[in-house]
C-alpha cells in the first residue's frame, strides 16, 4: 500500500474514532435544542459506515463458528406464584386508574396523566426496560392478567365442560400485531386528536376488549404470544436482554441471545419493518423534506373534498405507509442480493431466517428517536403523579416539580443517538453473520451473503442519521 | 410532486445525497466484488447445504 493510501486510510479511521469516541449531549421527538458538533452531521454517517465495514471485516476474521444459534440459559432463581398474581393485579389496577384519569380528569393534554403515561412511559420507557431487564411488560400486562384470571375461574367453575379454544390460524401469525402497532403509531403521529385524554381512554378500553375476545377465542397464550401488538412489540425488544423470565423463573443468557430463537411466522418481517418504518416516519415528519411535501399532499386530499384536518391526516397516513413499505423494500433488496449466493433459496425463507437481525435495529431507532422524549418529558411524571387528574390536587407534594432541560445537552443527546444507531446496526450485523454461518455450509458463502446485509445495515444507519439530522435542523 | 417543487427544494435533496454516498460506495464495492467472484466462477451451488440446524423458539 502506498504512503498516500495509508495516510488516507488513517484519516478515515481517525474520523471514525473521533466521531464515536467523543462524549455524549439533544434532539428528540419534538424536543430539539441547539447542537454544538465538531464536524458536520453528514460526516457522522460516513464514520458510522466505516465502523460497520470494520465490524463486518472483524466478524469475518474472528467469528468463524455460529455461537448464538443455540444459547445456554442459566436458571438463577424462581418466582413465587403469588408474585405473578400480584404483578398482574398491579397492572390491572394501573390500567384501570389510567383509563379513569382519561375520563374523569381535565381534558388538557399536558395536565392529565394519561397522554404522558401512554406516549412516554408505555410506548417509550417499556422498550428501554425490556431491552435491559427482559420482558417486564408480560408480568404487568393487564389484559393478559384478566385473560389468565378468567381462564382460571372458568376452569374452576366449569371443570372439563369449558370449551377448548380454537386453534390459532397459522396464516394469521403476527399480522394482528402489525395492525396494532401501525394503528397506534398512526394515532401518535398522524391523528389530530392524539392528545385527547378521553379519546385515548376509549381506545385503551377498545384495545383491551379486542385482546379479551381474541384470548377467549384462541386461548390466552396463543393469542398473547402472536396477536397482542404491545405484548409482541415489547417482547421483541426483550429478546435483546441477557435476562429471560419464563416458567416463573429468571434465566440469564448472552446479550442478543434471545433474538436467533425468533420463529418467523407469518407477519414477522412485516411487523419488524413496521416498527422501524413508524419510528422512521416520526423522524421524517419532523424534517424539512416532509414539511415541504406535506402541503402538496394536503392540497391534493383537500381537492378530493376532505377538510383541512382530515386532509392532513390523509397525508400523514400516506407518509407512514410509504415509509414502512420503504423499509420493507430495503430489507427485501438485501434478501434478493443474498439469494444470488450459493444455492438459490426462496426469498421468503431467507427473509424469515434473517428477520431477527432487525430487532436490534428497531431498538436502535427507538432509542435514537425517543431518548430525548424520555429524558425530558419523562420528568413530568413527578408533577403528574401528584396531580393525575389535573384538578389542582397535590397528593405527593410534587405537583409543582418542573422539567430540567439542562441535565443533558442537545449535543449529548446527538451522541447518544449516533451511538445507539451504530451499536444497534453492529448488533444486527453480528446476528446476521451468526445466522449465515449456520445456514451456509461454506464460510466463504456465509461471508459473501453478508455483503448484502452489510449494505442494508449501512443504508439503515445512514437513513437513521439523515432523519435525526433533518429533525435537528428544523 | 411537480418538477418545480423538486428544484425549489434542491438544497434539501443535495444535502441528503451526502448521507446516501456511503451506501452507494458500499453497494458499488459489493457489486464489483460479486462481479469478480462470478468471473472467477467459484459458485458451487450443489455444495451449499448446511448440516447445522437452526433452532427457533416461540
């Protein structure tokens, strides 16, 4: 290698190292401050791509055997049944109180506890907790607790006369979860009355009712494992965690160890693409590109007879669906590229085999897009818990607690976002490499198949950073 | 979207291309490598059956 080439390579590696080693500071879901960055934002995308290529080479050289396909889980301790019942009861009580607050409290979105509980704690904080501590939502899942309690009561009262649940249709797979996540994201990002506490309470009750009907038809576990959108959504993130709660015991496993065991039933790839797509649309909808397109879309729908509000919702609906399709297309392109290596496997088989590699990417997108929301708006719980209905009460003496916007700077949040995106994609690349080693007999084919996954990961990383950058510039 | 709209927001699109460049470079390198592999003729589809079973849970 010439000295000029060596210097160029050192410069690229130096940029990557500086970009990733600098300490963390905030842009977020609608909460963006002024960032003080040492290099242009686009250079972070270049640095992230270099890190991914370096990781790819490192995996090819150092990771010669599949290590994550069959992980050993170690049982740590058992949990008494009473705790399981207690956790379920806490979940039901909390759900009932949140719904009550939505109906009985003030209808001012920032003063009622329900919108913050749903959009910040339920939708954002639980994925963080799941990735760290395993599937904690399952323990507190209110509709699952009600379903289990009802099933237990039916068995006690009805004995053997209780009817058997219907077999869960294989073609249905995780499609109900896809619909649930898409509808929730639509409400959060597109629906004009998304902050209306009483409407949120109605939607929460409707969702719980659908879950109870589904569980009564197909069985509590079968429905919950596949069709409960939030249960499945949080459960996916829990697969990243080194903690695994099952059979009323805690097991430990390697980080990411739960991902390869994901069974790619119908709708699994669509669900993961929807998870990434909806989060991407959240970032995209805050950027200049979308805001330059949306007036034209709104005019188009207004010309069809919709009023301004519904025309805007229709434009947002188009945006969110197109973004999910775009993410699906990107993944499909990677799969089609993989198909050219070795024996031609069906694209559907490959798409399912590598679906679990999208889990850390979905998590990275959630962290990158919602970290600042949790960091800032999450503090509002101190005041809201003391005055949950917004009626002027001060139950805990913390109703006047404000939000500290200075504990982390906008620049710090940017570094957290970049770090999350890079780590998430390196994790995805690692999972894909490990699966390829198990699928392909020849290590050379395994590596060649992963050229395409590398391209997909670089594309997802650059897309994520472009979206964050666009939102930060607004 | 009209051509006029695209031109009016050219600044946004051009800045976006800086984020697209790493993807294009990686894809270009991959295509070149694939072409080289094909020229070498080292595909052997009959020898591509893994004996490792991939376990999948719920």
